[in-house]
């Protein structure tokens, strides 16, 4: 899980929900260094509707500001990710500021969009959310072979994936 990777690699892990409504949330997943918060992942989540009854208790905690992966795991739920998009995109001013200027504006950052499924039985996982993430290069390095987001054919994406990418790019700007 992203939260555990951040804590193991950087020594701490925190979630700051920057925006949230009934259908989505924007969260800064960060670590603390010399008293300064450094964003490791900026994530936009679009929650699936309706929420499965098996996920409702965990969903309440998540919407109260808790980590998605940790909360689902602590609730004893199983999860799977269906990666839809992996690409690079330039760092914007807002993302650079969240990263305490440890990522320079216009430098490439790794972007991933995936569907998160969760449930109580492996063969009965239901959609919980689509999540678009931008990662600090020290957390998830940009690797060879990744294409620029601008080079991908967005007309092939489903509407929720397109919405997630657009919302994340707006938050990165």
C-alpha cells in the first residue's frame, strides 16, 4: 500500500484531505522532514456509487479523512487494483509547493490512474473508487518507457478515468 511505502521509506505518513464532497476527494499523502510536510502522492479519488454494504463502515472512516488503503485493510477487506493509465506529466506550481519545492516545476512526475475494488471475498470484489495519483520522484521514480500523458489517446478512456485525470491535472497546476 502507498501509505505503508511512504512511512517505510520516509519515516512518517500523514493524510491531508484538501477538498472533499459526496463523490470525490483530493488528498495530500505526505511525510514530515525537519518540520516540513513533503507531498509524496497527490491523489484524486472518485468514489463509486452506490457503496457496497460491506464497505460502508470503512467508507465512513475514509470520508472522515483516513487513509483509503489502511482503512480498508484494517476493516479486513480485500483489495485489487486495475491500472488504467501510467504516464509522465510535468510538475506544476501547486504540486511543487506541496512538495516543499523538492520537485521543480516542469520536471516529470509519475502519474497513475487505477480502479480500486474491495470486498470480503476474492471473487466478489466490487468497485470502490477510481484514483488518479501523481507521485513525488523520490517516492515513485519516472522510469524509461513511460509515455507522456499528452501522447496518450484520451478518447479511449472511460468518462470516470478522463474526469480523474482532468481533476488531477488541475490540482497539479
